[in-house]
C-alpha cells in the first residue's frame, strides 16, 4: 500500500498534522530537520506555515509558489505513515 496524504495543517511550533486517505492522523515534528541545508528556508515560520501543502500525495512545502511538484521540499509518505497515530488538537 502506498500511503496517500490528503490534508496537512502546519502549526507555529514547526509541527504538522498529517491526514491520510485511510483516516490515520500523525503529527510530524520538523524542529530537528531545520538545520539541514535543504530545509533551511523553513526556519522562517511564515514560510513554514504558508508554503506547507500536499504535493506528490505527501506533505510538502511549495517554496517557489508555482505548484511545481518537481521543485518542492517533501517528506516520504512512508516515513510519515510509520509515525504513531495522534489525537487531533484542532477543533
């Protein structure tokens, strides 16, 4: 099975609630990744929140703003799906 992300909700603490097609919800914490070169643009919280989206059926950041799936920063959906279920904090 290839897990498919259908919705993402970025939070101001550099975490993202990730919703999968099968109903699973996980919370991905990006704080430890922000010092890696590829993720450095996301240190700006406004970029982290505003560019966060679903592309390539997974959590992604559309840094260029032109919806080019080949130029986004994305996270492997299998990596996300392996995270434990979480309770939604958003009402």
